[in-house]
C-alpha cells in the first residue's frame, strides 16, 4: 500500500511507526483503517487484525460516531497537518467500551494509490487528571482564603494586589471604586485611612507608619477605626518577594480581656474582704478568749489565795477548752489565709538539723507527758530552701500527731535524706497507723480519719495546712502507714544548692529573770490599753514582779504623752485603740527624739501575718498576740529591760 520504491526505507518507516510513543492509525479516504501500530493496540485494547479494514469510528465513542464521517470527509477534502478538534475535549473508546481523553494530530500521507490519512493519538488521561487536581486545589485555596473571617490580601513583588477575600472587599468596598486586584498597596491604604481614627497622631504620620510597617513587617500593627473598633494588622513577606496581609478586628477580644480583668479585680477584692473579715473575726473571738485564758492563768498561779485541788482541776478544763478553741481559731484562720493566697512565704537557706532540734525541744514536754520517746536521727544533710517558721510548723504538726496517735512507750523519730533535688524530712512513729479506707482524704480539711469520736483532741486541719504550706515552698507531702504498726509522714523540700552560712546569727539569750529580779520599781513600764479586763489582768501579772512599776493609759493619745513625761524602760501597746491606733502611736514615739530609744512591744488581738510585718516596719520591738502567753511576754520584757 505504501510507496514501495525503497523496501529499506519502508522498513525503517514501519519501525519508526511501531516505536512511536503515540498510537498511530492510518486510514484511507473512506475512513477505513489500513495500518495501526503496537501503541494503538495497547491503548484501545484491540489486536491489529480486529482493526484493519474497519471504519475509524470503531475507535471513537458511540455517541459521536454518527457525525464523524462528516468530519472525515471535511478533512480529506482539504487535508493538511493539524491538530484535530482544537479546543474540544476529544475522547477515544476502548474495546471494552470505556472512554479516555485523547489528543490527536492529523497528517495526510501521499502514497502511490493516492492520499492516506494518519492520526497520531495520545492518551492524555494523566495530564487531564493532574490538571483537574490542580484546578480543584486552586478552588480549595480560593474558597478557604475567602472563608477567612479576617481581611486577607496578597501583593506581588511590585506591591500590587494579587488576591483579596470577601472580608477585605467589605472593608475597603465603600471607599474604593472598581476592581481591587491590580491596585497598589498604598492606593488601598489611602482608601482605608479615612476610616481610621488617628488619635493624637497626624493622619500623615499614621499613613507613614502603616506604609513603613508594610514594607518591613515585624510583629503587628494596631489601628483604631472611627467607629471605635480596633484592627490588628499582621503583614509578612512571601517567598515570591510579595507581601501577605491579614487585618483582624480584635475589638471583642479586647472587651473580653477587659471583662476578665474586671472580674479578676472583683474576685481579688472579694478575697481581700474575706481576709479582712477573718482578721476582724479572729480579733473579735480572741479578745474575750484573752480575758478567759488570762484570768484562768492568774487563778491558777495565785499564790496569795491558792485554789483547791478540785478548783484547779476544773480550771484545767477551762484552760484546755480555751486553748483548744484558740487553736481552732488559729488553724481555721491559717487555712483560710492560705486559701485566699494571703500568706507570704519567705524562703531562705535553712539548716535542717538545727531546725529539727528546735522542733524536738518544743515537742519534748508533750512527748514526756504522753510517755513517748522523741529523737532526731538527723546527722549530716544539705540545707533546704524554705520558710523556716512554716517548715517548722509542718514538722510540729507531723511530730505532734506522731505523739498524739501513739501509745505510752511509743517512739517518734525525725529523719532526713536527700531525694533528687529535694531533701525528704520524715517523722516516723510506731503508733496507731491509719486505716486504709481513711487514707485518701487525710490531707483534706476537717478529716480526722476515724478520730472524730475518740478522746484525742484535734481539729483535722493540721495536715491540710501542712500540705498547702509545703506546696507554697515548692515541696510536697505524703505518708505511708500500717495499722497498729505506725506511720511515716514526710515533706520533700527543695535542697539549697550553694550551701551558705547556716549558723545564722542568734540573739544572745538573756538569763531568765535577771532584769525582772531587780530592785522594787526599778523599771517603769507603760501599758496602753482600752479594755479594762486586759488592764486588770496586766496589773495582776505585774503585781508579781516588784521590779516593774506599771503605768496605764486608756488611749494612744494619753499613752504617748505619758511615755514622753515618764521616760519608761518599755511600752506595751495594744493596736486596736479608740482614736489613734497603736501603729500611729509607735510612729510618733519613734519620731520624737526623747522617746525614739524606748522599746515598744505590740500586744494585739490581730494575728494576720501582714500585721506582723507591718509591725516590724512601724518600729515595734516585738509583736505579741493575744491571748497573752505569760512566758512570752515576760521573755520580751526581760529582753528590753536587760538591754
Ligand atoms: P488533727 O490531728 O487535728 O485531727 P490533722 O490534720 O493533723 O488533724 O490529722 C488528721 C488525721 O490524720 C488525724 O485526726 C488522725 O486521725 C490522722 N493522723 C495524722 N497523723 C497520724 C499519725 N502519725 N498516726 C496516726 N494517725 C494520724
């Protein structure tokens, strides 16, 4: 069929056709197939034999077949090399009826018998699929940009708009006419500027600030609109040397933050009110207790008219009941203050051995009464970082529990061991132990683990205070216990890394009673107090101390004058006084040259930590709380009179 002038050339032609990547189909003028290559067979699923002599329409979808001979006739009438059906989506049909997208280029071939027509067919399924995916991805991208609630805009390297979303259009819509894409950024900025409130800034300065930011964006820029809204603009450079910009309306966030701030302020005010309430409650409760415990102690010590055994025993109940009530007030107040965040923890390096030795000394009388052997087994251990008083409070609580919940002849030991970045201080006893079903809640307030009906006094608050205090010192508490064998309570406290000088300077201890045992009326002491029963109590107490001449003043105003005139050796000052307060009075006394050297001991019913630190700042020599602990007061007096 093909021109047979050169058999070698024909062979080469056939080889070329066979190896072509496209399917090659040659037809005659009537549209009958005269030659196909192997790629055509693969592409359409026909064998060569099934195709030769068949109309070319066998290879196109049935729905298009009827019109095809017309196209063939059109082409064969004016044949030239050209792509077929430019701009149309062409499809091929496989033997199994499935269709696939194709591209076809047509060429006439001159042979001896006349003109034949070749079609080079390329299966473009892969390309079409990739194109469709790219289109879909693009559509996704555009619709996501459009669904961003904030105003989005993208600029090319010449700072012209490439893409904006609907929110951006809305923002500038009213102030700009015509298309936005293609405009320069500064044009858009100029359109938006009239909507902005420049505040105290000149409009031109605001414009410059915005353009500068857009050129070299770092962080974000906040602008206010004339309608009172706040916009946060965040621009970033793109990899293509353009800029992407997002304008977010943060007005609601600001309002919410403001609401939160106000709510926090209210909560803080409420918590402060709670602390104040607790402070005054404790004052109210302590004042009458002061009278009860003070006079009970005086009756107990009355040497002139000693009480009978029976009376002393009854008085013992009054005292222990009063002390229990006082402890309860103190503990509830302590817990409430911790919960209100009202206690200040001040940490410092603390030498464990010395501190535990003091705790053991304090607990010793209690242990002796209970017939318990108490010992510190601590030898060498690193210092910890803690609030010394508060850490001692935790160990006192563990220690007194270990003594209380124990039998005569029992043992209590304090131990310390390093534990990673902490030191574990533990108190081990061989007492009652804690029943398993009570263990989970033991650190919660008012949980007494089965002791609520027993004879051992307690409030159930100590352990919960200990836990919170440990946490405030970046520590933790825990315990193990076996019923009838004993318990171990421990507190882990951060270790002090660079162990500093642990031998803190201590005040020299005054030999007891030395100054107070001086000649009669050797020392004048002024007591400023408005409560008659407190004055009576103090008079009684001082009557046992002939060295002291007690002068009293019912108000701070009278008190300071009395001090100025009498130049006493010491002043004992109540804080809550009618008129001038004890704080104001001590300030005056410290300010006057003739009284500045006179030590003033505060004796107050207010027991908040805040008062203690205020007292120190105000210039008090010492701050004691009511009800008066006689030994404590005598110690303080002894110290001032001796110095
Ligand atoms: P309180 O001793 O005032 O009741 P705590 O909070 O200190 O309150 O202790 C709570 C409870 O835990 C105690 O009532 C007691 O039942 C139990 N408990 C604490 N320590 C020990 C211990 N070492 N041995 C046995 N039980 C203990």
